[in-house]
DNA sequence: ACCCCATATTGGTCAGGCCAATGGAAAGCA
DNA sequence: TGCTTTCCATTGGCCTGACCAATATGGGGT
C-alpha cells in the first residue's frame, strides 16, 4: 500500500471506491465503457484483488456499474447525473403511456372491482366535481380516481406502474410545466368522461371501461397538445397531427 | 453451499445479501443489534468469509448496517418495503401486467418501428433460437427482444415502464424463484410465438402485434401457473383457474 | 469501585489457487 | 470468400489459509 498517509481512517475498499467514483465523474470511463480488470486495478492501486472486488461491489450496489462475469465491470450510470427518474420525459410520452396502460387497467378493474371499491370510485367522481367548482382546485381527486381504478385490478405491478406514471408528471419538469399551463388555461377534468368510466365499471363491461378511459385520456392528451400548439405555429401543428395519429392507430 | 438449488443465477454475494435483507425485514436483528460474526455467517450459510464480507458491504452501501472494525456489523436501518421496489410482487402480477402493457407497446411499435429496428428484432429472434439450443441458455436475448419492441414505440415512458417490469422479475424473490423453477423444468421461450410477433410488426399491423404479444405472454403466464400448480393441489387449481379467467376477460 | 493487563474475538487485507464465463482470433468447411 | 466452430487468453467468482489491527471481555490489583 503506497499511499497509507492519504487514507482517511476509512477502510481500504471505501478509499478505493471513492477514487473510482472520482474517475467516473471525471469521465475517465464513458457510460457503456469498461473499467480496467480487477488484476489491473489491484496492481495500479497497489491493493489486493479482493479489495478491488469489494470496491467494485460498492459501485455496483449504487448502480454506477454492472459486472459481467468473464467480461468486466461496465459503467451504466455516471455519479452525479440527474438521478431523478423520468427527468427527461415529456408530458406527451407520459400521457400516451397512461392512455394505453390505464385503458387496460380499467378493463381489468371492470371484472375485479368490489362493490366497495366502486362506491369509493363514485365518491371520487363527486369529489372531482367539487374540485372543479373550486377556483383553487387541485387534482387530488382526479389522481385518486385513477389510482383507485388501478388498485381495483388487484395487481400490484399494474398499480405501481400507473402510480409511477402519475408521479412522473411532477418529476418531469416539462410535464409539470405543461400541466400547470393547462390548468392555468382552466382545463379541468371533464366530469362526463369520469362518469362514463364509472358507468362502464359498474356495468362490469371491460371493453366499455377501456374505451371510456382511453377516450378520457385522449381528451387529456388533446388538451396538452392544444397547450403545446400555442407555443409554436406551423411546426407544432404538424407534430401534433402526427402525435394524434399515434395513439389513434392503437387505441382505435 | 447448502442450497445451491435455490440460487437464482446470481452471484453468491448477491444471494446472501438478499437473504440477510429478508432476515432484517423479518426483524431477526433489531435496529442497533449486531449481526453474527463473519466467520459465523460463513459457517451458517456454508460460504467463504470473503463472500460474507461482500454481502455485508452490499448492505453497508445501502445504509442498512454499519461495520465497526473489531466489533461487528450493526443494524442502523431496517429495509422498508419502499426500499426494494417490487419486493412483494408475485410472478403472476408481473407477468399479467406485462401481458397487458407489452401488448399495447407491440401495437404501437407496429406503427412506429424503423426498418433498422425491425432488423434488430429479427436478429434477436435468431439469438433466442441460439439460446434455446444451449442447455445452459439464459434469457438475455428474450429480454432484449421485448425491450427492443418497447424501444420501437419511441415513447420513453412506455419503455421505462416495461423495462422496470423486467427488472422486477429479479427484484421480487418469489418471481425470481418461480422463473428459475420454470427454467429448471426446461421451459424455454417458444420461438414461434416470437416469430409471430415479429411478423405482425413487419406487417405494420397493430392489432395483430398486440394479439401475438399477448398470446406469447399468456403462454408464459400459463407456464408459470403450471410451475405453481405442482406446489399445492386443489387450492392451487382453483386459484389458477380464477387467475386464467382474469387475463382472458381483458385480453380477449 | 476503578484501572490495568492479558486474552479472545472481531473485522481487514493479503497471497495463492482453481474454476466458470466471455470474447477474440485462428482454423476448418462449404 | 464467407460463415461456423474451436481454441485459448483474459476476465470475474469463490475458496483456503495466514497474519495483523481494533475491540470486547474477564480477571487481578489497588
């Protein structure tokens, strides 16, 4: 061990892991690039190979590298990059994903929801109406409505995926801005669309539930595209037309 | 190594770290309590001491334990449910969510995929065939096939949601176990199902792509339910029948 | 009751060995 | 010539055994 004096009362693996993280930050190894081999790092830093392994495990657990047996340790994420999931997602992408996935969830919920859950969803429709009348209304009831339907699928993987898409609306700056812009323009949840979803659920009709949910979210998408349109002129109109074609081709 | 059959193609330290996390969650060691010594854990789990150290480092980096030299590893925080996304999800839930969502993604990909992307997907079908012929084959090409289709939607929110569902297969212990059980029973990706998906994509037919993808994932679900069935008798059969009814009602 | 010392226990790191997995180059075949 | 297969070097994975530093514990002395 050459630089014992530079150690800061830490264990060796922590010292080495810290050094490797600095190198990652400096861009010494690009994303997708491979770290030197254990044997090479051990020689380079004058430590034993198990100590190198321990340091690399520390990087691995933090998600900076992935280890491929027989091949090496590859950089999958640089430290310090925006760790906020969905940072670069657009409102369009999020809402389109919701359109497809929440349609399916509504269909499944139509076959699985209990009477108590349907009553809860009906109560949330009433609360959306109340929020619409409040000038300072937020979207809590709207979110709760969608998540109650996802919960009624009785599939936690579906629920988590949809909850996560809702959370992404706030995480993605672009999406949060655009939704705020739509809200400022007084775009509110349309009660008739929510009621149509509720009716289909109560009728236990999966296809109608899917269609109603998708019609609702297509309208949300339209309002977002409308909010986008007044940001540019001809280019935005063409892009909007193409985007509308996407989800209509799939959602029917 | 006592329970090699329960290993899920992970490295030993990850296997052991997962087991220790389970014990932490079960409250076997309270906050402030001390884990058994490295030598003791090595004996108990029939692994070497360096392997124990690696597992404990993984816990340490995640903030669950703190290591005091000469004293031991002390619990400073118990893993919460929120710390390991999908820890409690079942293989059924994950696969059912994939069936619904990947069906939609395939439909959208049929309208958006470039020729290059379709060629890549075709190459991955070939690679799945190659993996199927290898007795020690893994599922890398299968995963890549599904993610390539999700990528071809050109919607990062859809891609991330589907990638996350794939990752959950390994995070959820039950799902990882069940998939390993299916693999041990020589359940392999069925090439005709993948080819049918590819054909529908190449035909740019969204409805066919959705149907083909859902047929494929329904077969995966069936194989998982089959793997489940031999765990119990009458109760499992009834539960399985009910589970099959779920996704058939929605997927058509 | 408090302090000191010796010993046992703990984690830290190393060296060396062997095996499985991977990737690239070379050889073989059509 | 191009494709496939085989071989080998390199890679990580895990183990055994050794020794050292740090800590905890128990016993003895004041």
